[in-house]
C-alpha cells in the first residue's frame, strides 16, 4: 500500500464534550450541552410518558448525522 502522507505527519486532534444532565420526572431527563437543552423521555411501554424522544432516538439520530 502506498504512503499517502508523503512524509508529512498527520496532526493530532482532540475532542472534548461536556454536558449537564438532570432527572425531571420518572423517566424524563434534561441534558444541556453547549447551551442547548435536550429533553428525553421513554415510551409508555418502558414506563415513560412518551413526551419527548427516547434515548435510543437520539442515539440513532447521532449515527445518521
């Protein structure tokens, strides 16, 4: 396989993420990341009220972005 860097060193990159989470109700949670708020609730089948996207909904959306 050919060396595509041609002697150039690839720069090191770092990524840091911080957030604050709190439980509002039984399964209702609020997370704040970079000043943006995300609400999460589970479906009725899992004991929530289905009033906001579930945690897996956000996970799937993150993968698709």
